C-alpha cells in the first residue's frame, strides 16, 4: 500500500489551503497512493488562535468536510485530515 504524508504551509485563507491540499492529494493519487495524511491545521492556520472558532463546522456540514469527502471519492483514496 502506498501512503502519502502531505506537508504544506497553511495560512489564514481556507479556500487557498483547500486548493493547495487538493492539488497535493491529486498528485499523491496519481502516484498510486491509496491513503494520504494531511498535517495538523491543514485547512486553517489563523493569525490569532481565537479565529479558529469562526470556521468551526457542524458534523457533516461545512466546506472542509465536503472537500475531504469529495476529494477522497474523486481520487479513490482514504484521507486523514489533521
């Protein structure tokens, strides 16, 4: 089994972080990986810690969860989002 350990420098822009993660995950899938592990805070590294609460998602609802689900299905891989 091929596994990808994704490294990235996330910032305060969730959309930009998801776009980068998507590119890296697609690249991993192209290389034959069936499992990918994203770093802690891959979707958001806020300038202030308290800003995280603004992006909190309810279970099964939200752009970060949708991104992980859709990307996993599209690339036929398991993704662990830190």
